[in-house]
C-alpha cells in the first residue's frame, strides 16, 4: 500500500498499487486507515512530506515499511516516531515502525523549483543544527564549561552539518547538495534510533518553537526548521551573555548567513515572524532545562540588541 500526499498520488502511473491520499495527520483518520492496512496489506510505502511519512509510520505497524521523503525538511526522515493530531488539537507522539529502508529521490528533489527546494532544505538543516543549541543548555550548567570544540564532539552529526554550512554559498538545486542534506538527516535519524533518550534531540530552540506554535500568527510563519534555527541563534546569545563565550553565537550566525537564513529582526519580520511574537515565545518557555527559562524575563531592548 502506498501512503502519500496528493502531489505524489497524481504522479503515480500504475493501477496495481493501492493508494491512500493523506490529507492531514489526524489520529481518527489514521486509526481508520490502520484497520484497513492491517487487514489487507503486508507492505507500506510512505511517500511525501512529513505528514505522509508520519501516517505511514503509524499504519505500517509491525510490517515492512519503506519511506520515500520528497522533501528534506527535518532531521527525522528515517526515525520510527509518528506525530499525529488528536481531536483536541494536541499532538500524540508514538514510537511506531522503523523503516527497513529510506529512499531519497535526490534527482527529483534537485529538480524542484529553486526557492521551494531552498525553503525545505533550510528547514532540514536547521533542525539538524538544533542539537548544538540543546548541547548549550547542558554546557551552561557545567563547571568547568567545555569549549565549543569539545561541545561539538557531543553532537557529531550537527557538527558535520555546521562545517558544511560554513563552507560557502550553497546551491540548493545541485543534486550533490541534496544528497548531502539527505545524508545529514539520515545520520541524525540513526542517532535517535540508536539512543531513543538522545538528550540533544531537543532543547531551548524546540521549546521556543512550541511556544511560537501556540500563537495566532503561527500559521503564517516559516517551516519548523527555520524557527528552530532562530531559537538556536537566540539560545546561543543567551549562552554568550551567561558565560562570556561568544563562539557559539558567532559561529551559528555565520552559518545562518551562509544558509540564507535571516539574522536580524527586520529580516524575520519580512517572513512574518515579528519581534512581538518572538518575545512572547521566549518568555513563555517554561522548561527547567532550558536556558530561556533560566534567563527570563526577556525584554524588547535585549531582543533588538541581539538581532540588530
């Protein structure tokens, strides 16, 4: 059975494959599909974006599962986590089926319109780099504190992504670039699979993202990885202010510039992320492990100075 989004379904030529078109990740719809899949099929192929892959992971429970991501928008293309939406709007995160294979159609992704390719690729790299921010949360509490090189050794995939992002201007529609994005995302997935309690899976940057998601204007904001990368940059600024070590901040800022990600409030406002929304989200983070929680309250003056 092929579980895919509408775009993929429109490209399928064969009539011999059962196709389920995913509209959203509602748990009720996934449960109904689960019964059909378990009764009639012995293989599930998930093809499409994050929503299609999440539904495929859920319904492919205890059977062979192949994933074919058509965008690389997160670091989780090969994981076994499925994220579904309950009726009350909250998320349900489940450990479901690990794929037997992940196939990334690099040529097709490279042939996407350049701006669309750039948009989703930045999201994927931003999600991978987020592990650096999570490591900063931990390092700020340590004495003696590790230097940045030692900290990066704790997050080898994110460190590789950082080196690659800093290497120079990125041509998003080159197949070699897409292949590198896919490798980084896949390796990050393998880290999570090897250690489900991976302590750098998320940190302040993700709690910041979750706070943004509760705001009325969230639906107009950029994709997950963009906002997580903004959270990582802000977390590095808090770490700088707390420890006097500006290296993480300066390095992540250079990586953002290389990737083509905004680094100023003016630039973020142009893609519908306002200073007011950022400030509300920063002050809403209430996770003891987060640098944001330990630093609150944040002021408009601090934010404007940080993202000048």
